[in-house]
C-alpha cells in the first residue's frame, strides 16, 4: 500500500510579503510620485502625468490584495504612508507658489497627517484588521466613507486632483489652450476637497474620543483591581 506524500508548502517569510503583488503596485506608486516631485519645478505636465498615475494606481493595490488574498498590515500602512507623503510634498510646493495661502496649506498638512495617524492607531488598538474597517458605533459619515471602496477612491482622487490642478493653474499661463478647462476642473474638485477635509476632521475627533475612552476604561480597571498605579504616559503600548 503506497502512501501519497503531500508536497511541502513553502514557509512564508517577510521577504515574500514585501513581494506581494499589491505591495509591488505600492512601490510603483512611490516611484511615480518621486518622478512627479523631480519634475515639479520645470515640467508641469510631466509632473501632472506622474502624479495622476500614482493616484490611479491607488485604486488597484487594494483590488489586487483582495483578488490574490494578499491583504497585509504592511500593505495597508504602506498605502497610507504613501498617500500622506505625496500629499504633503505637493502641499509644501503649493505653499511656495501660493505664499498668501502658506498657513492654510500647513494646516491641511497637519490635519491630514494627524487625523490618519490617530485613526490608524485607534483602529490597531481596537484590534481591527484594517484602518478601513470602522466600528458600527462610529460616525455615520465615516462609516459611509470607509464602507464603500468606490466612494473612498472618488473622494481621495478628487481631493488630490484639486491640489494638482491648483499646481497646474499656477504653472501655465492664461493663454494656454486648456487653461479654462483646467480652471473648470479645479472648481468642480473644490467641494470634494472641502468634504474630504471635513471627513479628516471627523476622523480626528472620533479617534481622539475613542483613545480617551480607552484611557478611562484602563484607569477604571486599575482602580477596581486596587492597584492604584498610573501607567506612564509614554504613548507606546507596554510590551509583555
């Protein structure tokens, strides 16, 4: 009687995760974003093209992750960090070419980074597999935003489009053949940007309330246990 031997399954390593298809798409996003920054001062249309490709690819990494069953925490963080870095770099340049709005752009950078960091930190603290999975008790606007991938992409894409179109408006002259089309598209994307910033604010407030509630519950548990020792405010979870 022969015994059929099953083929040995290759053990997954961190290097394998780095080479997952959605993560490779994420690296290509970084490359195109870097190219857009490199050409930003002198070649506005190459900058627009590279930045546009980087934004479009944002719709494919998540789709690929679900299609190939390659959803990873590394990929989720890579995606979010790439978004934050590319937006920050563009807003920094906008603050130079629109000096009158320097403070506004700095505030937008601060809101973007802080809201997404706190939201991701609170999501990981709650045990969620992804920062895009929100609790049923969360703000209804936030639930609608994260529960539909199409809505999520359209708002992110419209927000980024507004900023890159602002860049184009400043880099081309009014005599340019498509100037009015660029201006029209900028006006169309403006309300999307406003809504996106409002969602960022809601996200920041919601994450702040959640983390404060966690602090309250942890202190109540310590007091009920009769410990009475207050944990140091290091902001870093204690390792067991």
